[in-house]
């Protein structure tokens, strides 16, 4: 396992509005991943801010049953953080008001970074900041509605290399009163491919000087996080794919970057036994979250490859773990493993999750013709607001 000896560089606290975090670390929202179960698990190992899955604003306003479940936090979760997605200023504002007035969140983040075609083809996610006044209206009204609850934004560099938006968006967001700005240092066209352009984070830090700037992209270890902060001058890091199958990464990050008294325990010896116990704990929390053993065990299946990357776990056991339907069955399969097997080193390090390949972003017709919101773009946004999938 990587050397997680605490760095001699000074620790940094991170303030997001009134929130003071023991470590300048944020768990990135990931669809189907960062539910209550995974957030609780990550929090057990580390410190920082742990953000919900992306919540559709219209679904929240309409009180969609799935959405109301997704915004519910476990009593142990504090501060409570929720990310909203929306394209209509009024709907986003109303969603923020619900979270604030009903005391459902201590921090709200707005998503302007999603590169998924079903989102961008309707003008949402990473496509939206191209329309400057629309972006300004959403962020300004949301920040005003949030009041004392800190509101932040997460975005990408832009749509593609010819249509960058992050510097304009950063200036607008700062002026609108957000509490922090996070940048995934890729364009929507890059999806998760290639190498994140950390120089863009440094450029944003030169423009956004009044609130914290957080960097996101290619943080696979605590050393990567330290290097990003040193090279870019950013105030904290947002970690997504790097923690898949490695929730204890947040402990490494807190030891490397956080306050000395952050309660994160000792560096872990990630034997196969340690990983198996983390996997089992994750499954247990999923069962509790879904209130169904069968559904919780079904959901943990997608995590099998991430947890056991590089470890001597045969294909047959992996396949059976990926079809297990009860905690007892999972226990039986984990007992078959060589739990004393040591950490495999480089084989377990590096990229996790899907990288994909660069692709032309799906956008509404004529979206790039102007940075103003024309009639055709308005129609696409209206269709987007009809999407209330609940997350």
C-alpha cells in the first residue's frame, strides 16, 4: 500500500460558509453510489464533507417518493450535504427553499458538471454554463434562497476545448454569493478519459479569490491530493472514482491533509481480510438503507470488482459475490478467501471506475450558436424540467 505517513506540509482546514471541516476533502456525488450507506461508510474512515447523489430539482419540488428517500440522511450524518440538478431558475430556487425551510440540509451543491448525454442533450449539467444569463439567474436565485445554508457549485472546464466556460462561471458564481466553487478539470467531451488538466484549477484559483476553490480529477491517493493542492493552490479536493472500493481513502486523506486531531484512526494495513470486512460493512449498510436484504445485496454487486481489484480473488468467487442475495451468502463466500493475503501494491492502485473515451457532447440543436438563451434552447430546457426521475 502507498506510504501514508503524515506529510510535514501544514494541514489545512476548509471553511465552506459557516461549516468548518476537519479535512479539506469532499466526496463527489456519484449516481447510484453516494447513497446514505456509502456516505456513512466513508465517514467511518475519514473526515470532510460527504455529498448525496444528484437530486433532480423538479422531482424534489413535486415530492417524488424516491427523491424524498434520497434526501433523507441518517442521524449520524453531519453536516448533511445535498446536490441539486436543475435548468429552470424558479424550480431550482423552490427546491433550495424546501431544503432550507424544512431543515433537510446543512450544505447545498448545484450540479453544472454532469457530462451524461441524457443530461447535456437537454441543456443541463456541463452544457448549461454556456448560457451565461441562465447560469447567472439559477445561481443567484439559489444562493439567495439558501440564506445561511452555504451553497456551492460543481462544474467542468466546459463543453469541449473550443467552448470553455469555467472562468466565466467561476466569476459569476463568486459574485452571486456562493460559498465555494469546485472544478472537475475535464470538459464534457472528455467525459472521464485522459488526464485531468490541473492547470485549469490553478487558473480558476487566480480568478476566484474570495471563496474556496476545490479541485477534482485523478485523485487516486492521498499523495495525489497533496500534489494537486500544492501545484494548483486550490483550497481542497473533491474525490470521486478514487474511493470506489476504497472508502478508507478518506482516512488517508484526513491524515495527509487534515487537522492533527481529526478522529480518523491509524493508517490501515489493507490485507484481503481488511477489504473483505469493509465490503461486508458496505453490504450491511445497504441492507439497512434499502430496508431489504435482497435489494441491498443486489446493490453491492457493482462494487465487487472495485473492492477486490488486484487481490487474489478468483473469478468464480467474484462471480458468486456478484450474484449473492443474502448477507449469509456473502459471509460464506468471504470465508473462502485467504484473508491474510497482503496488500498487492500497484495492482490495487490507480484508476478505478469507467474512463470511457472522448466523445462529441450531446446538445440541444443550435446550443453553441450563441451564449444567449434563444427560443429553441428554451424549448429544450422545458423538456428537461419534465424529467423527474428522482435522482
